[in-house]
C-alpha cells in the first residue's frame, strides 16, 4: 500500500492559517513518519514551490517516505499526475488531495482517492494509537519498602 499526498493541499485543510508557515511542512512530515511506521506503508509527499533553505531533503528521504518538490517550471499537480501515470499496481495506491482535478485524474487512472478530510481521520487515529503505545511503554517504577522508608525519612527531615 502506498499514499501519494498533495502536501500543500493537506496542510491547507489541517491548518488553514498555517499554510504559509514553513514549520507546518515539518509538522506534517513528522506526523506522516509516525503514520508510515504504524501502517507499514510507503508515502510520497509532494509540496508546491522550492524546498525551504534549511530543509535537508537528503535527511528527509527515508526508505518509505519520499518528499518531492517540483522543478521550477512545474507545480505539485503535474508531479502528482506523473507519479500516478508511472504506477503499475494502482489497486493499493491512494492519492490524498481535495483538489477536484487531481481526484478526477486519479479516478480515471484507476487509483483510489481520499480527500483531506478522510485522510485526516486516518492520520488522527494513527497518532492516537501512537500516543497510546507510548503510554503502554512507560515503565512503572515500583519502590521497595526500604526505598519508601528512605525517601520518607528524607522528606520528613525537610519539614
């Protein structure tokens, strides 16, 4: 299974007031890394415009997460369409965008399309699962009676 995500479109849906904020791209990438790990899937994330000056694309490229910025004369929509056209197995290929043109193109090529609202639900569920797993991994420390007595003496002396 793989997801091809229209990054700016998704950011505009998730955080409309932060669309121009460069940090929103980093936040989305970090959330998608968690999603990718939990769902054991591949993600292609396409943003409009050039990469941010401090964005180290090489470090962002993981085995299963590819961040793509179009060439100067292109936009994300063209890149997304080109990626869809290159896919040979579209049954388990999901395109995430609320852009009507992208969704029509996706459907015509036989890939599955999710709008930003549908994907947000999947993402939120995954992030909740992740937080729960972190809570489960927390180690409970049980003190021995000797340790309890020791700490009690220390705190009683401070009074």
